[in-house]
């Protein structure tokens, strides 16, 4: 079986999301990959490890679905909500 590289994981994240019980290797867990995983499934924010929930990752999820605001870390929640409100969607 071929060992998956970053681009393989990114493609998987974008098309099928990430199985956070069996995530990619730590070195592949970038903001880009996390945002790609949320594109069609913003609810995955709930399963994402806290250290990966950056402002940009959280904003990308909330932009898709306001309901995931509950899974944004407390320290980021108000700023993410404000940016979402300014975005006008």
C-alpha cells in the first residue's frame, strides 16, 4: 500500500473529510488541511483537536454553518462571530 503524502491527505480532506479518530500524521495537520476538511462538513469542527482550532479554521467552519459556533474555543468565539456578522452571510 502506498504511503500517503500531504497532497493525498489534502485531497481526502477536501473530498471526504478527516476521520479524527484516525487522523493524518501530525506533520500534515495544517490549517489548509483542516479548512479543506470542513468545506462540506463544518460539523467536523466538533471532533477536531483543540490545538487545530485556529481563528481561520473556526471562521471557515462558522461561515458554512452558524451551529458550529458552539465548538469554537471560548477565546476565539466572539471574534469569529464578529467577523462572520461583518461578512454578511
